[in-house]
C-alpha cells in the first residue's frame, strides 16, 4: 500500500466535504465549500517510492452554496449532489463530439435546509436524502418528485443508507437515534408503490448491573456536540449487515464511554450485534469496498460468518481504520493524515484506490497493489460462493464487550497516539504524509498488508 495527502488545490483551499468514484469509469468526484464539484482521474505510480495522484478533468458549477454530499447512480449515468439551503441537483452524463459532459438534469426542491447526506437505491430509480430540516425524503429520480417524507427525527439527519436488497432504509440523526424503515408496499388503483414504515428506533442499550433487580440504560450514539455535520452509515454490499458510526459504548454504568462503530445484523436490526473496538476519536463515516474477496483461512475467531471476505473503512475525526470480516481487529490504521476533520470516504470500483476528504481542504489517496487486500471473487463465481440468501450468513448475535479485549484496544490507541505525536514533532510541514500501522494480531494470522511509513 502506498499513498498520502495529495498536495493540490482541490477546492480553492476550502473544505472538501464529499467524494465518490464513478462505478464504471472510476473517475473521482469531489464536492467542496467553494460551491463546485470537480472530476478527477486517479494516477497510479509505478515507482514504489512515489505516492499515487490525480489529474483534473472537469468542473461542475451550478450550486450557490457549499456542496455537502454527492453520489453517482449505480449505472453511472447520473450524479446527485446536495448542498446548503436544501439544494439538490441531479446531473446527467451526456456524450458529445467533445467527449462526455455532465449537465444539470433536474433540480429537486423540497428540503428547507442543508442537505447533509444522500444515497441511491440499488436500481437507481429512487434517492434518499437527509437534511438539517430534521427530515428524510425518498425521491422518485425519474420524475424528480417527492415519493415519501420521513420526518420523525428531532434533530439534524446527518446520514442515510439504503439496503442493497431493497427491504430496508436507515437514517441517522444527531438526536442520538438511528431509525430503521421497512418497505411495506401499498396498492393504489392497482399500482404497487413502495412505502417505508419505521420499524425500529435505536437509541439505548441495557447495561449489566450487579443488582439484578435494577436496570440501567445507556445511549448508543453521541449527541449533537459531535464536531462533525456527518454521520455517514452504510449497508454492506450483500445487505447482510448495517454499519453505523458515531457510537459510544459503556461496559458498565460507572465505566468511561469509548468511541465505536456498531454492526447491526440483517437478522435483527433492532439492536447492535457487534461493536468495533473503541477509537480515540469519534467515528464519523464508514464505507464498504464494493468487491468481495476469497477467505484467507487464517483465523477461526471471526464474529462475521460469511463465505467470503468483505472489506470496509472506518473514519474517525482524524484517523482511518480498514477492517475485513475475517477478523475483528483492523488490518490497517492510518493516522495523522489531516489537520481538520475527515468528512467522507470513497472506494474505487475495483477496490484498488481509497480516498478520504477533509475539512482542511485536502484529500488523501491510498493505492493497494494487486491482490494486496486479497484475491477477488470473480462475478461469475459469486453465486457459487454466496449460494442462496440463507447461506449468506450475517454477524453472530452477540455483542462484543470492549473490556474483553482491552489490552489490544489500549495497544491500538497507543499506536495511533504515537503516530499523531510523531507528526506534530515533525514541525513545519503543515500537511505531512500519513503514517500507517497494522493492528496487533495473533501470530498465526498472516496478513498481506505490510505496515510502513508513507514517504
């Protein structure tokens, strides 16, 4: 793995608030506080000592305020972007004699305040958005009209996610709740329409107490004092589980809370099935690599029971953790890459590039070499590996307590803090290249990624 913070003028030195890769061409789109969307091509480096980079392709100007979210449609022919003031634009890819050009296709008007997050449905027919007006809206992308309003949150909706299998949708708010909606189609005049109904409001969890006659409950999520406007949650590509950031966990009523991200099993989305060991800073975004990988077979202790490996990235305010579903510990930690909060994560379609955007006005680009993350499962073999829906098992139904692995968590925190301390001691380079460290692992677990300092 190689990479670093790309030292270019991304958005006129203003915060970069969102990023996403085109699902086919792998072009990178970034959105910024300069009101613009920019398109970039990633440039791989054949020199092991050189970091990958990007080259500027085009600029999309239409918004009149900071652009907070953008996502390409699954087919890649449309791009949705949401901005301050409730602006929501659909861009369409047009092929001309001069090449491919993105043009404004529709302006979706209903949100009264800033749009903070959005996501397309798996078929590209609908769009879900979350806003500072405390609401989520499901849009008919073809008609450009409001299909359904979900307005039960009491504070900003900072994250939305759509189940790739089409059954669930999820919203996450700074009111400290994550809401899970289930699709219960309704019929009107013989036409069936999707209708999402809130099935679960996830807010608190029971805590173990010495006196069995008493009970205690603790909040699962951080409140509105979290110094980020984003809580970007995500479903796994196979729909087997939902990963939710901004978690806070207490192992006992009097214990200190730790930062975490929660995993919700598709079999029971009413409560967390697993928590990722605590990070030193709050988790603000999660994103899955779109590819599936063959099992390494190096461990039998995984809490994820899947016939393949999925890889996902978890971003805190100042660090990045990369996990796979075959082990509970992260396989890579990247610390000290930015001097302001991380805002978004994006994986390229093939999984060989990972991008972080930040409030400091820069993006970090990481490149993984061939099979460095593992052997890909060809699309032609996916059905053989995954089988039917029942064999695509999900996270086992048991919450992992941080205290049971406190030694490894403390070690990981210490490594991250040391990396940040080393960066501060380097002095004058304002945007120093990142350092990486692998998490502690059992001796028998051999990983393909080698920890190293990025020059």
